[in-house]
C-alpha cells in the first residue's frame, strides 16, 4: 500500500512540475511574441509616417 501511495505522490509531483513548466513556457512565448508584434507595429507605423511625409513634402 505504501508503494502505491509513494508512486501516486511521485506521479502527482511530476504532473505538477510538467504543468508549471508548460505554463512558464507559454507565458514566455506569449510575452516574446507580444513584444515582437509590438515592435513590428511600431516599425510599420514609423515607415508609414515617413512615406506620408515624403509624399506630402514632394508636393510642396
């Protein structure tokens, strides 16, 4: 009976470790992806503003 309990506890601990690792990986990936998308949006906005400036400046 003690062997079954210790195996159950070990399995539960392994599952808890795997869950924490998965959540940590998901949080890191989501954060990195969010930062990348934000940087890309800022670069695209800067490029659009620069193009608009060039177009407007070339008419005057």
